[in-house]
């Protein structure tokens, strides 16, 4: 018996399968009658074959989101789309996706899941800094319950176009969660149940290129995988540039680590500069600029920390550079329901619990993986609130890097106060000989004021290409 399966596309239904079987007319009055199970198997097999073919083709939603507006308009022209002039980028992507779905019947999409209070969720795109967009993919509550999905999971699967009364693409079948089989998600231990340990593996911030700022950080305040670091800085002391250089070094020396650069309440031009200076397949620059409401600052920070937690649950090493935790705390102070207990500087008593939970998530995990957070904290801003926020976070980290205003005024870079900076349990990150020489260096610099100490240290370190070479050249007599 010859059998053929034909897949058709309709505007509202996405994929329709029709079946023709030899000897069977439209009323089913034939000699041989196919059973219902046979028809269902045939339709399912044809749909799967069509799906696999399309999944391997170049109609991935994430690929469209990475294109520039000019490239999208050229693509729309090549595919003979009409009425696309004047559309915003997100609306143009939505139009291209919808037209392709009409032609191909199936598509393959992925994104980072955000579960809303109503129980359903959407797959957000990191290319839009996890903002709600028209081309987000809807995930039903039943799918979330079946696979145990949580906010921050990277979900990929088959999607269908919106029906007549719908606004969003919908996820039909979950193919992968964080790049793995969704069925194994139930075997993963929750992040909060993982065992935290002291950092033992060092994140190398000194590179052969010899950036002096990161070399000094690697010497006086080494950072390990799972570190919880605080950069204490007055305004215009170079903290953002310091984060940028540290991120570059991490990406260069640890290609397996995944890096987030989270900019909260930042200037738009700083965001653009960061995106152009630091990038790659293993790096995300996620931002919320100062002209956006505090609720947006909170939403983007929650998406980043939840995504990082899900990645750590799968055994990955994740590094988050946050600029700044002071502005994040300010956003929470604005949005949190007032408890009636106001601290000095106008800080609500409950406002700092959420930023502390964010910062406290950094840890080295015994079961595998780590989450490192290096955040900046503002001081000497003239705001009593900023001082209270810093005092609340002071001592919560296991490494601190202090930048000095006096060095900034004298245009000495990097403006690091060596005597105030340091790392707890640094003996776990350094070998015995390196640690002995660093302690000797600290004894020498401790007798000097911070400005003279930094001038001496930078002058000596410029004569060597690496920290190892500098330490070996020290006269210990």
C-alpha cells in the first residue's frame, strides 16, 4: 500500500497534516481501511521529519535577533515582504518570523525563561537585555510544571506562530534545557541546596599583555572562582574601567567561564562602550540605563542572577561583574513595600534583603561549578544613603578592593589603596613562595602613605612583564 503524507500551512493553525492512502476515498469506503493508530503514526512521523529538516535550516529566531536593522531590512526585501518600512527592529523580526512560519510550518526558538506571577512564562532574549518584546515565546503553565522549569533556564524547542486572537509565538515542544535533555532537569540539585566552599581555584587577572591595573589586583587582592568581591570606589575613580579590564582578563585566561557584565542605572554611552570593548560567545553585557524605572533595574538583575544560578546547577563556572550594587540597592529601596522602619539616610529596613541575596549567591560549589560576583560600591558621594548601603555590605564579601580619591586627584592610575585591599584566605589561592613574597611586599608598603606606595609599586612593576617576574626580582635581603 503506497502512502504519502503532505504537510500544509494555514495562517492560524501552523501545521496541518493530510493523508492519502491508496484505495481510500474521502468517505473512507475502501477495501483497506487504515486504523486510527496507523494514521496517527504516519502524521507524527512526517511532522517529525519536517521538523528536523527545518530545525537544521537557517530560520533560528536567535539568529534574527543578532542581525542589525540594515541586515533585517535586506532580508525582508530578499524574502519579498511588504509593508516593512518604518517598523521597529522587534516588530520587523516578528513580521519575518510570522511570514517564514506561513511558508515552513515549523520553527525552532530559544531564550531565557522568565516565569510571571500568573504561572505562565516567556522566553526572553539577551540581545534585548531581557526586556519584554513582541517576538518573545510564550511558555504554558503545564509545560513549566511538567519539566520543573524555573526562571533563568535556557529553553529551546519547537514553536508555532500566534493564532488569530494571540499575540505571541508559543512553545510547542521543549527540546533542551541549558543545552541538555529536559528530562534530566529533575535530577539537578537546587542552587540553594548546593554546598558552598572557600574559593580554591584562582581566576588569573594578570595577562602577558601586562595591564598594570589587573596585575596589581591579582597581587594584592587575588580573586578565586566563587569569590564575593567588593570594589569600594568614590566617583570617577576608574571603577568601570577596572571591571572592564578584569572581564577581559577572565575571558582570555578562562575561556570556559561564562561572564555577565551587569550595568545598573548606568549611562547609555557607557553601555555601548562596554559592549564594544568586551564581547564574545561566552560574555553578556546586560544593562538598565538611568532613564529606566527602578522596577526595570530589579527585573534585569533578577534575570541575570537566576540565569547564573541555573548554569551553576549544571556545573558551569559563572562570573558576574556588577556596576553597581549601590544603585541596585537604591532601586529596591524605591520598589519594596515600606515596612515603617526607616534607617538612617532614608533606607527602608527591608530594602537591602534582596541585594544581599544577590550578592550572597556567590560561592564555590562542592558538587561542581562556581558563581563569582565582583560588585562596585560607591562611597564619598555626599549621600548618606550610599554610606548606609556600603556599611551594610562591608564585611559580607571575602575580598575587597579600595580605590583612593587622593590618587585620583593627583591623576595616579590605578588608584588602588594597597593597605586597605585584600582577600580572605588568600593562602588557598597562592602557593607558599608567592604568598611569602607578597607578605614581605605588604610590610614594606604598609609603612608608606597610599599615594607613595602606589607610585613605588607601579614604577617597579613596569620593569617586569609578569607578576612572577616582579616577585622574583624583589630583593629580600
